[in-house]
């Protein structure tokens, strides 16, 4: 039992963050990779980088940081993750990232573009192409 007035340290803060956000972040990772095991590895790496930067994140949203790390790692290693299983398997890795950020996570187009280092117009085209591919799959 904690003493009254005991301050919570960075490890406890990080632990609380992971307890609250890991489920949703894992879902994002599974949407990206299409497979549970690669998704767990991808998330573990993103959480490790978040923990390494935890003190620097004071005042920033650790969920946004972790999601950015997760998506960035997937985009950088996208060729290894191309294909796989899942509903998004026919999309390119970059299309998957854009679709997950824009549609599932609701990240603004400009923010998505900044996080991926792409022009906003490119993000719009990738998202439109991914949505069209998903709609074509529904009608096929």
C-alpha cells in the first residue's frame, strides 16, 4: 500500500499508460501487419522507444508518440510486411498506414502527412486509393 502523498515515478506512469493503451495499439499493429506475432513485435519495439523517451514526453501525448513510432517502424520495414493476412492484405504497406491512421485512428490529413514525411496531397491520394481498393473488394 502506498503512503499518502507518495509520488508516482516514471515507471509507474509508463506502466499505467501501457495498461490503458496497449489493447488499442495492438489492434493498430494487427491491422498493419495482418498477423498477431509480427504485430506484437512491432508494438514491443514502439513501446520500448516510448519508454526510452518517457521523460522527454512530459506534456505530450504518449499515445500519439507510440502510434507514430509504430506506424513509422511499419512503414520503414514495409517490404517485409507486404502481404500477410487480414482485410488490408491487398494494400501496399504505405496504403495500410495511411488508411489505419486516417480512417481507424481518425488522424487529420495534415498530421498524417507530417508524421509520415509526405505531402498532404500524397496522403489524400493514398487514402483514396486504399478506400477504393477496399470498396472493390466488397463488391467482388
